[in-house]
C-alpha cells in the first residue's frame, strides 16, 4: 500500500478515506470542502499573511503537494508503530496532517503561501516501533522531538532531506547502530540530542566541527567512542557538550582552552579519561558547569581554574588528584557547588568552607572528617608522582 502511494502521488486525494477505514481504530473524517482557491496563490482575497503573522496559517490552503507528501510519511510511520499506549497517533488519519496530534504546521520558509509540516513533537509518548524511511518526506521539518519513546533501529538515511532541521531530540529511545553520519551534513542543525540510546562506534570528529556548528551536543549514555587525541572535540563551538558515560580515548589536550568563546557546560563524567588537567582549562571564562568526575585524572588541580570566573558547579570527584585545592578556586564569585570527594587532596583552604555545597569526603586532609585512612594516604604519597606531558597525558616515571 505504501509503495503504491509513493509511486502515484496524484491519486492521494482518493486514498485517505480508504486508508482510514482500513486502518482501524481511525474514525472516518469527512474531507473538508475544497477551498475556493485550491492553488496556493497569493491572490486569495482575505489573506494578507505578511501583515498579520499571528494569523498567517489561517488563510492557507490545507492541501498542497508538501502536505500530501507528509500524509504519506505519517501513514507509513503509523504503520511502523507497534504500540501507542497513549493513543497519540490515533487521530493520524485523513489528509489534513496539520490536525494530527503532535504535528505542527506553519507557512513554508521558502514560500509563505504554502502550509507545511514544521514540527513533530511526540515527547514522552512511550510509542514502540521504528522510524520508516518515508520520514524523509517531511522535508520542511525544523523541530523533531521524539524523546522518551521506544523507537528501535536507526535514524533513516532519508532524513538527510530535512534540510531545515534545527532541533533533533531522539533521547531516551532504543536506537542503535553507528552514529547516523548524514546528520553532520544537515546545514541548519544546532541542537542534537541522542542521549540514552544504544548507539555505538566512533562519534565522528565532524560532530564537533565548525562547519556543522552545533550549539548543543548531548551524546551521553550511549556506547560511543570519542577520540580526544585528534583534538577534534576542542574545535567545537558548541555551548553545551555532554559526553557522560561514553568512552573517551586520549588525554585532555591544552587546546581545550580554544573553546573559550563559546563553551558554557562541559560534562565528561565517567568517560575513562586518563589524563592530567591542562592549565589551559583556565581560559574557559564562560564555563558555568564542569564535570570531570569518575575518571582517571591525576596530578594537581591547576590554579588557573581560579580564572574561570563564570564557574558555578565544579565536580572533579573520584579521580586520583592530589596536592592542595588552589585557594583561587574557592574564591570564584559564582561557585556554589564544589565536589572534590574521592581524590587524594592533602589540603583545602578555609575559603572553601564558604562554598554553599561542598563535598570533600574521602581525601587525605589531616584532622578533617570523612577522610581516607592514614595508611591509604601514606601509601599514595609513596607512589611516584605523575608528570604531565605536553599533550596532557600522564607520564609515570619509573620508580
Ligand atoms: C486508547 O484507545 C483504546 C481503544 O480505543 C482504549 O481502550 C484505551 O483506553 C485508550 N487509551 C488511552 C490512554 O486513552
Ligand atoms: C482541523 O481541526 C479543526 C478543529 O477541530 C477543525 O475545525 C478543522 O475543520 C480541521 N481541519 C481539517 C482540514 O480537517
Ligand atoms: C571503542 O573502544 C573500545 C575500548 O577502547 C574498543 O574495544 C572498541 O573496539 C572501540 N570501538 C570502536 C568502534 O572504535
Ligand atoms: C581542528 O581545527 C584545526 C585548526 O583549526 C584543524 O587543522 C583540524 O583539521 C580540525 N580538526 C578537526 C577534526 O576538525
Ligand atoms: C560509568 O559508565 C558505565 C557504562 O559506560 C556504567 O556501567 C557505570 O555504572 C558508570 N559509572 C558511574 C559511576 O556512573
Ligand atoms: C552538586 O554537585 C553534585 C556533584 O556534581 C551533584 O550530585 C549535586 O546534585 C549538585 N547539587 C546541586 C544542588 O546542584
């Protein structure tokens, strides 16, 4: 049925009612009476879309080729859905897709007289199924929000035709396989949220590239490998980068400071990084949230972190950092949540006591509650101290 529809778009007008009757539980909807001017011509007497943006969609004809293509896409999608416990797609029948639950229409950016599908929002739908290749027929979609559903498989390659896609959120689904490479060629993509899926393999360097220019990258809680050694990540101009619970290979390079103009939030929690923290991190003056916890970071916390004047939340907990906590860090004006727990710090300045939320447990701070045992701290002190190489990597000298 879908293939027939695809190959004969002219017959679409006849099929909807038929399909609706076949695909229970759709209720048959009456076809709306044809509008007086079926062609999407600007000459319609009542319409003055540019004068009144709020009412712009009202005078637009609900029938045009783009909505017909969208109709094919939504029917194929509905067909690919196996469970829809909230009945969100129950009203996905009839040719006027703009009335479907979760579907948002607007005037096409390239032609203000044509109504087109601009957004789809099925967030928290708990829908099970897959994403059919017909999805690419939604060529004008700017927002695609599918978070917290049970979509399996991968993103169909036809989505490369969504040239206007701006926000893609498929977080918290069952999507798997390699990173959908075509995403890196979407010219308008700014917000990419793939978190909590089962994607694997290499996260391509182009994700962080300036050509793509993503503003927010959420790739956490997948099985991605990300290479730090090519320094591709630090080329990013994103304001938010979240890679928690993935696997990062390589060390934190001094080029991390290159993201100074844009980076606001960097979450690298539990990414298996074995590295020093390069002093260049202090260049990130706009950074508000830095989470490097649950890794294998060694050496000292650089005093330059005290230059990160926007910093509000700092978590370097559960690494093997040592030495003193630099006083300048605790004097940062906006710092309100500091976690250094689970390291081997041997001193913490008094000024740190003024940070509203502070967790310094399980370190080696003398005469302080909840610290490691003296034996553990002495054993650590006898280990050869690490040296940090120019690329940020830890060099352990032979004993
Ligand atoms: C969905 O529709 C089915 C059949 O019409 C009905 O039994 C069920 O209660 C509906 N569920 C919700 C959440 O509305
Ligand atoms: C869309 O829904 C509205 C409100 O329910 C209704 O008045 C209108 O006729 C519908 N449009 C079409 C084309 O079905
Ligand atoms: C990801 O990293 C793990 C461990 O380093 C390795 O075994 C695996 O082969 C890597 N996968 C890819 C696709 O690079
Ligand atoms: C990162 O930027 C540098 C210099 O601008 C460039 O030479 C390099 O190819 C870029 N790397 C990637 C992976 O984009
Ligand atoms: C770290 O990530 C792994 C999966 O990559 C997970 O099994 C583990 O529970 C995570 N640990 C923490 C502390 O979040
Ligand atoms: C403070 O930071 C810790 C560690 O990052 C986090 O678990 C906690 O939720 C934060 N508290 C607040 C109130 O933000």
